[in-house]
C-alpha cells in the first residue's frame, strides 16, 4: 500500500513538473509589440527625413519614388495606427493585435531580420545538400563600387565573371571540363560603417559535381585553396572586370538609369566616407578610436588576396555535417545593414555608430549628423527590380538536373480543428507566424492570459478605423521625435582618444 502511494505521488509530481516546464516554455514565447517608435533609428528618421527632403528641394534635386516609398513605409512598419490584424481568444475573451510590416529590403531591421531567417532556412533545407561549402567574398575599389551602385546590367556582368572564374579554377583542379559547381550569391551594398560598398558574398560548393554513367551526380571535394592560387584568381578577376568595363564604355559615362542626379552625389559621398551637410561638408566624417596601427597584416593572411583595391577572401568553409554553422553563415550573408544596438546618441545630437570590429587603423566609431545619417540610408537602398540573391550552377532554378542534387522538399500537412493547411503552402517558405517565432522567439498565436490559441478575426487597413479602435482600448502609440536643434557640451565621454582628421590622406 505504501509503495503504491509513493508511486502515485511520484507520478503526480512528474506530471506537475512537465506541466510547469511546458507552461514556462509557452510563457517565453508570448507576443508583445516591438514598439519601433521608441528606438533611436525610428526617431532619427522621423525627425530628419522631412528635413532631408526640404534640403534636397532647396538645391533643386529630386529623389526617386522608390526612395520615398522606402522611408514612408518604414515609418509605418510595426505602428498599429497604420493597420493591424485583430486577434481573439475564445477561451478567456482576450483581444490582441499585430501591426503590419513594411516588407521593404532597404534598412528596416525587423523586416531584414525576418527575411534573413527565411532565406537561411530555405537554402539550408531546400537548396544546399549535405556537402562541404566555402564562402568567397569579392570586394571592389571605390571606382567600381560607384559604377555598381545603381547599374543592374554591370552588376550581372561582374557577378558572372566572378562565378565563372571560380568555376574554371575548380575544373582545372579536378581536370574535368564537364564538372559543375553550385553557388548562391548575396549582393551586399553596405560596409560596417554604413558606407556604400557593393560586394559579393558567394557560397560555393567546395568541390565539383561529376556526372556518372547512371545519370546521377557524384560530389568530389577539393583541397583548400592556397594563397598563391588566390592571388592568381584575384589577378584574373581584375583583368576581366576592367576589360568588361572598357567594352561597355562605362569609364566616362553616367551610371544612373534614371533622370534624378541626387543619388549620384550621395553615392560618391557614401563611398568615400565624407559628410554632405554641416560644418564638415565635403570632409571626412568624424571618426573615433585608438591610435593603433598595424603594418599591412593582410600579407600574413593566407586566405585573402589583394590587387589594386580588389580583395578576394576564402577563409570560411563549412563541413558537410555542420548544418547549424551553414545556417549561421547564410544568416550573416543575408543580414541587414543596420545593427540598432550599435547606435547611440551623443550630447550634441550626433549619431554615433560603433563598428562591429575595429579597423586596422584603430577606428571604432563613426559620427554622423542627422542629415548625413539619412544620406547614408538613402545610398544603401537597392534599386527596384534588382534581385539581391542569385543562384548559379547546379543550384540554379533552370538547371535541368537540379532535382537530382538539391534536397527533396518534405511535404507535410498540418491539421488543426479549425483549418487544414494545403501541401503547397506548407512545402514553400515559412509562414509569417513561424518566421516571427524563429526570428524573435515569440509566438503570436499564444494568448498572454490563458495560454490558449489566438485566432485572427479581422484585418484593419483603414487608418481611421485603426485609430478609433486604439483609442477605445487606450493603446495609442506615443511618438517621441528627436529635436534637431538639440545642443550640448562638446565632449564625448569614453572616446577621448580621437584620431586627428586634419590629414585628408588618413
């Protein structure tokens, strides 16, 4: 009898502990609105974007329509006053709401984060099989960056040169002209200091696919590239790119495909890290750091080769069984340009942006005025209809034998008491709620009061209706714009080792 009671109470204790664990897990995933209006990025854009438009109009310059749409939509992203989805819990009668997203691809941190996780999940699960891959990074000198800023045709041509040069190099190593590679390229437009820096991050198979007699493909891995091979590759890429630019006659022609000339000057200033407004107009941006200089450390890096501003790096490689590392690398390649945690505001109203890693010359921070910060964001916005993710070789959608290489999609049908999700939808990209949960570790479908299921009951698109509902719930958003005339003491606590900017060759 005593033994039976002990077993009974131990079973009850086990069940109770499991229930507590499940409750705590679900508790951690409850959704709360992210309140972008309280962030420094939002307040800076809300304050200085109208002033930037007026300043452009004052000098008779007009911004393209897609630039206006990018900023206007960002100021509505996550703000319930501009529309939301109404949710309701039928168990406890709790009513919630989820604000709309802008879904832009310029600089919005929230939308960039969701897109980053979506691409990483898709490529890892549905594109790249369990093989060894390597990340190749190609960056260009200032002149080429300027030409690539808004020229889609030139971007396509230079990317072809880059991928085909690596493919030819792989074929020569295996001594098989019919060998094929697979590659995924992310075209990044930004540097670590929010400067315009168009460069390629390409994830390439660290080996080749060879067609067998039974019409299947076998993967054969190749050894790591040596420093001498990287130097030969960057030399070939440089020669081919300069010949292509000369052939297209772009050296002395305008690179803008539209009439507005305002982006021309903004791109130049962003590339060269110069200020466009204020007392530092035309001069280098204010930089902070430590006076620590190293003597050309790149010569000691066996995974990097340089030639006249061209830089080729092949340091990162991923083993076939490191799927989590592969997803992390793709997340890094697909990330957005702005890290809000590295943004701070000084006493004088300047925007101080911290670099992810200090530069070789000791710079750790850049300082922007409000208008200069807006100009940096304008330069980073990609032109419309320019695809920023490209697939090559055996990973390309038009490769006839792609299904023999890429992982087969696992079709799952999710059944609930309310609805059935079709196999087509389930086999494609992540749904919005799943992407939100994967990106920010929150579940928008969990009721914060009873842990029940929240159901979508309405989609509010009218701003008038949204404002009326929010007013009745006492949930109106409180905006806190910056004061563009804020002044304060000139010192910056913690950055006393300022580098002298009087030398323009610095």
